[in-house]
C-alpha cells in the first residue's frame, strides 16, 4: 500500500478525534477490525465528565483520585480536567447534541463516586452520539482520511527502536503493509479475552500483544475494571450494560429478600465486591436492580435504550426489578504513554483505552473514559504535528507466513496477555 503520513489503528472516538486534528495535507489511513460502528465508543451509555465551573476543579480532581485508589498520575488528571471545557466546546461545534433544559442550558447528571453532578449526556447513548458525529465529520470534511474496515493489525513494522508502520490482514486472509511516518494505536480494550464482558468480542488487546513482542513498555495491565451492573441473562454474547447513571438518578439494589445491601454510588470496584459478596450469601448469580424510583417518564426519556432492551428480555423496568450481575467492562492499564500519548518506541503513539497515561489509576471514575480518550488523542495529534519528521528509506522485510495460522497466533497472544495479568495480580497479592 502507498506510504501514508499517519496510520491510525482503530476507529473509536479517540482515533476519529485524532484524525480531525491533523491538517488537510496529511495522508491518513484508519483501519478497523470490523465495521466502523463496532467500537466500544458507540456503546458508552452514561456520559462525559466536564469541569462544570472553576470552583469544581478540586472536587473533580479528588473524586478521580479517590476512585483510582490514589494510584493516578496527578499531572495527567490535571491535564484532563483543565482540557475538558475546550473539548466539550469542540464536540458541540461538531454537532454533538447534549441534553439541555428548556432554556437551552446544559443538563448535568451524577454517577457513582462523583460528589456532585458534572456529567453531560445524550439520553443513554452518549458514546454513540459523540462517535457518530465525529465519524460524520471525518467522512464529510476530511477527504485526506481513508477508512478501511474489516482489516486487522497483526504486527508493527519496526526498524531498531522506530516504528515504520503496521502489518495488516484483510477479511479475505491476505496480508499487506502500511508504511507511515507515524503510527497511532487506538485499538481499544481487552474485553474479547473474557467470557463475560460489555465489550465487543473483537477487542482482544492487539495493541498490547504487538507491543509486548517488540519490547514497548506496558503499564498496570492487570488493572481491569468490572462493571457492577450488567443485565443478567443466560443467552450467550456481549453483556448489556445497565448504566451507572440509573443509580445516579436514584435506582436501588436489592438482595434476594428485597433488601438494600450497599451504597449504590460507591466506586465501581467496591460496589462489585459488595454485589459478589451478596450473590455468594444469597446463592444466586445476580442481585436485583430497581429503576422505579427514577420515575416512568424519566426512565423513558433519559434511558430509552435501557428501557427498550429490558423489554426485549421480558422486563418492564417501570413496573419491576431486573436481575444484574458484574462483568468485565474497562481496561485502566495498557501501553505506557507520556503526557503527549507517546510510547517508548519512536514514532509510535497510543490513545484511548489501549493506552495508559495514568488518569484512571487502579479504578476508573464513571464517565471519565470518553473525556480522557478525547483529550489525550488531541494531544497526540498536536505533538506529532509540532515535531513532524518524515521517515524515508526501504522498509524492513516482512515474512507474512509468520502470522499463520491466524487462529493459533491469536490464541498465543491471548495466553500471553492473560498470563501476564495473572502474574501481576499474584505479585501484587504477595
């Protein structure tokens, strides 16, 4: 394939927002493993945090650190919070339609571990609203950006300690290379490695795997967040998230006897522990969540998709409780990056869930994920623009046979990632 200026691996909100920051004279190719709408960014329900007023800074900062068990990189948290208002203005400029009151002012909701409402939202599909608007901008206003679907990255092209692009595998099984001056990994989390996850199954930590193989530094890859409330079902497939926003708006949790057993607005990891303990005590695979305190009208206007999905499963949340259970949800660790999203390999950046810039610490505060992804995606793009250095000369030879059989390669990489996560967990508990 013809040499590109930038190749972006992934098509979620981080990759799209980064692509929009580059000037029109840069040739950009984005690849995505499936169709472009199958990224976890489209699934984010709750909302996106913002510094509501300057006076809220310390509270926002403290909430993020407390949820992250004070293992956050403070400078990264500071950057995210201070960049939030400009990020929201940019999103609104792209047409993102956040909920507003009748007088046109923005509405804010609250989620678990937040000391006050500071979350903007669009019904219960904020991620879809943001990501679809960014995608529309890329498609309509960025002819320099080429999006290739159903194409997976299988390796980095490395020359010494410098990234020269990626090796790709198309849906038909054929291989190719994309050489580029700069490579951005925006390939999402690791939910596809788990039996129960809210993530799309194709998100299998590909960025982590290739970085492990090339000695690119990783950070805290055992910091995996379990979401406390997903709709319990015996059907196979991706777990359906019951947004933390419903608890922020008043939903309650009950045990098998119909009694409350925990503070519904605890940080996710602590609430997950409480739910698992209650399930063990009750001898069940779920607890009950009651959305009725929110009120029927608010449920149908603020959470229409949750309402509809539960109806499909046979539950009317305006009249009855629903069974919920924890499932893998988010990845706080990842490829180590600095404040500009730069990895330890030259000309290689990582953004979004696959990267670890330290914002989330050991546990992510609700609705910080979209904001963090966008803020540091933009910083990556601006850093590349400021320090742009073309790469010339022949590429190293690539032996495509090394990636076959594809299923065996995927299985080896899955084992490598999960083994390292287990090793780190064991080390942490010694």
